[in-house]
C-alpha cells in the first residue's frame, strides 16, 4: 500500500458505506462539514455530498484545490453537465460515477450493482475503473459524463413515472366507484406490465428531488405530470387525515 490516501468528502448515506468498502483496499480519510488537514498525497478523492448544497461546482473545485488529488470521482446525483463544469473550472482529472442502492443497505447494494464510470477523458475513465475494481466493484463505462449524469436521474424518474401513473389509475377508479386494487387485479395477470407499483405518495429524498434536477435542464410534460399527480395525492391524503381528525 502506497503512502497516498483516498479522501471521501461527505459522510452521509453514500459517503460512509463507500468509504467502508474502499477501506478494504486503500487507506481512507473521511471529510465532512468540518475541515480536515491531510498531510499525505491524495491519489483519489470521492465527492459524496448532495448537489443541493449552495454552489456544488465551486465547493467541489475548492476541495480539488485543497487536497490536490490525482483523480476526483463525483458520486453525487447531479444535473447533466455538472462534471464538465467542474473540469472547466479546475482542469483536474475527473470522473462521474453515480451511486445506486437502497439507503438501508447501501454498502451491500453498492457492490451488488455495477459501478458505472465516465471520465472527462480516456485516462480518467480507466483510472476510475481500475480504482473501483481494486476495491471489489464490478465496473462498466459510460461514453461521457453527461450520459452518466442523465442515466442516474432517469433511473429514479422512471419509478416516479410508474407511481404517478398508478396514482392516476387510482383516481380513474374512484370516478367509477372502484379501488385501485380492483382495477389492478386485471392488469396483474399480464407479466410484462409493471403491476406491482402502489399508488402511494412519493416522499423521500430521491425520486422527486431528482425530477427537480432533471427539470433544470430538460422540459418534459411527463415530468410535469408526475409532479402534479404527486401533489394531488398529497392533498388527498391530507384531506383524509382532516376528516379523521
């Protein structure tokens, strides 16, 4: 093991489990809100804090200038074009590699799914893939960071669209005195239709926040419809609670 270290910036639901996995192959140092002085050279720095912080790009550039890593990997869910903006301001070797998994079992899921990477150039891509592979990840490559950034947002948005449609189907059923389950029973027999989706309210900090990120760069009536549908569902639940109270 060399004298260099791997720095993981952001010690939340992605950073902590990622650092735990990487620690099996590298000497790692975690950095969160409080500044940390690192004397050793940094081979790779992972960015794991949310895009929604004030000025994600400038914050990331500042960390690059502070720790001077040979390679920086952005694991955060970001607006398409973010990795390239960081590169344009820093000139550093960069790669994008979105994290995937359920937060309650993130360490397990990070290794379950392939770690897709997209470097700002071929060298950055290969270094990122070698870095993850040495820690036990299966790797795959996106052609550009923008493709990776978009794919991450589309993955969670796909679920949002399915739930939004289930919410609408529930409202259709109510118009004819039927429950969602009654209407969906007919659909469940068709194996290739996603009949397992439940028309609940979409909460959490992935699906709807990621739709908001996608809407920053893309205009889509599908996305608008999901947002409206989820707002209707929330209001319906509030109305039901008010009646009970």
